[in-house]
């Protein structure tokens, strides 16, 4: 190498060293899939995170030397009790044994229908013959979105695949609640209720329910913490509830779909409960749930899941006079998380946005995520304006039966020229 070449190499090296000294490259961006916190060393972990590690669900290969000897187990000897979350729209009852949902009643919808009287048709007669008979919306006749008629898979329960021991232990564990009850009045902001399990087989589970008073939306977060000193291989399934019992108990022919429904590839997909064998998995769905003509229960995974799924369970209908109960199938739904190796002192967190309520367009639009397409109508270009007109009439008469009769008369009058010509 000649003198000039050697000098050029030295100068080039000096320039590169000087450049990186003056303008060092930025640090590589953090991984978005996994975010971990070691609660033994990080002083910024707050009580809102239950002083636990944080990681999104992914296959982890992290190591830690921290010990958990200072972590006290939650007292599992506490007697179980019911915790009520109540808003202007619904009343959710949770059971601290298992941290499950026992019932969810819609406060503005009822099963029974009012009986028509002359006061219904002619309100000005109320003064003379009294008011018409109207059933009040009580706890006995409120619409029940889930009521544990499938007791083996209650809402907000979980299953550890290939680990029946841990599944049964969490199902029987008594969770500690952050509040006795949670009641929100209209106009208040959102509020949170937390259920914390004891340490079960080296694992601890925290269930966080966030509610708002002006919608049927329920934000549901589950944190599963490895409190042991060993790596835990986990496959977890979360359940969100079964389809509500039909008002007619199967005695009336349904005119719309009832059963599993999900949104996939920008279109609404429905399944028949009778076609479910063991388990029906669905992947890459935007949301999934169970529906009937007027109500829907749905979930949107806000964190990665392996797939959603539907299953069907059997139950007996209520016996009637001289008629025995009938064995029926009811679908329920949930999600399966990706398999993971959960390291000691870390947790896996799953977020879900839930909807338990009516197929009212205004409420479905509040939820977003294209849930409004679940309000599927035949010939929507005609049905939608007629439905708006029906609701407008109902606003005046206060009875859907009367509103439908008035709407029928209006349609007949509009179509009378064509009908007359046809005759």
C-alpha cells in the first residue's frame, strides 16, 4: 500500500469516528409486541397495575433473577359475595367466587308486554276509566343477557388448556374486590372495579371492569401474573357468556337469526347453533358474539388473540304445567390466547371491549368496530326509513303495538292508488 492510499484510509477512519462521536445513532426503538416490567426493581410500578409486571401476550423468553418471597398471598378464606355494578342501562352481578358474572339485566327492557285497553287507544279516556295496564320493568321481567343457565362456563370465567387442576382452583378461588358495589349515575364519568384472586398454583389473576353510565359498553381487562419462580407454559381461554334465553322458550318461530355471529372480511357472518360440534374456531374476526332478533352480546379483542371460538352447552327449559322441561342447546363464546412461556415476575395482559345490549343503532354506533352491521335488515333501503318512522310514532303513542298498527295504516294509504289500480 503506497503512502497516499494509507493516508486516505487513516483520514476516512478518522472522519467516521469523529462523525459518530458528534452525531451518535439513535437508540433502536423498543419492541412493540412485548413490554415488560420487573416489579422487583422498577420503582414506577403503581398500584393501578397491582404492583405487577406488564407484558403483552406473546411467546416470551425472558429471564429474571428476582425473588417473590416478599409477596403476600391474597386471603383465600374470605367468604364469597355478590358485587353489583349498576348504571342507568344495566345491572351486572359478579360473584367473588371465581370472579365470574352471575347475571346482566337490561334495566329498560322487559320480557312481558302491556295489555291494550281503551286508555291505550284513547288517552283522553284515562280520566274516566283509569290508566291502561302496563307491566313495570322489575328484576323479575327484565331482559337477561346472561343468567348462568350454562353453569359450567359462566361469563368472565377462564380455562387453562391441559390443566384442569388450575382451572378448577381458579373457579373456586374467592377474589377480593376493590369495592362493595359500583353504582354510576347518569352524567358521571367512567369508574373501575377490580377483582384480585389469591395466588393459585403459582399464578394470580386480576380482573378489571371499567364502566360508563351512558352506554352498554363494558371494558374488561385480565392480568395473569406468574408469582412462582418457574417458567409457566400457558394456554388460556376466556369466556364471555352464553346467549340469552329466548322470551318464547322455543315456542314461537323466530323470524331472524339466533346464535353465533361474527364480523369477518367486512361482512357479517352467522352460524347455526346446531352446526357447532365441540368447538367452532374463528380467526381474524373484528368482533364475535351471540345474538337474537333484538339483542346482542359481543366482544372485540383489543390485544392479540390466537382465535375466537363458539361452543354449545345443553340446559333444561323451565317445566310448564303438565309439560316437562325440554333439553335445549345454547351457544356461548370466548377467545383463546396464543400459547406463551410466562417468566417469573411477569404478567400477560388481555383487553376486551364488550357490548351487552339492544340492537339500537345509536348504541351500536357508540361501540364502533362495525357492530352496527349486526342490525341486519332485509331490503334495508326500505326498512331503515320505515323503522325511523315507527320510532317516531312510538315517541307519541308510547306503545309499539299501536305504533305498528298506525304505521301499517300509513303504508296502506300511501300504496292505495296502486292497490286500487291492481284490483
